[in-house]
């Protein structure tokens, strides 16, 4: 999902579920929230946060969670 305000400021939210076996219960999920500022028609700045978390323990006994800050420069196409 995403929205733009005044053609200069955008906000997007993305949710992704990952599974190990086709159509089985999800193994992990990822959520991203990004704020985008359009500098020109060909250049945008992005800043946001991301959360990635295992929903189940893996076969090797891992069950992890990560938080990160996302930033970058984008060339929209």
C-alpha cells in the first residue's frame, strides 16, 4: 500500500509472508514502512524501518527477530 501527498511526499507499507513449503503455514514475515521524498522526476530519497521475524522455530532451532533502519536514493521507473 502506498500514498502520495502533494506529489512530493510518499508513504508506503509492505507486508511479506515467507513459507518453507508451498502453501504451508508461514515461516517468517517482513514488514517495511518507508517515507519517500521526491527531489525531482528522476530522484527520490527514502527513509524507513523494517521488521523481520521468524514465526516458527527452524529445523536448526533458530527463531530470530531483526529490526533495521532503511535509507537510500531511488530512481523511479
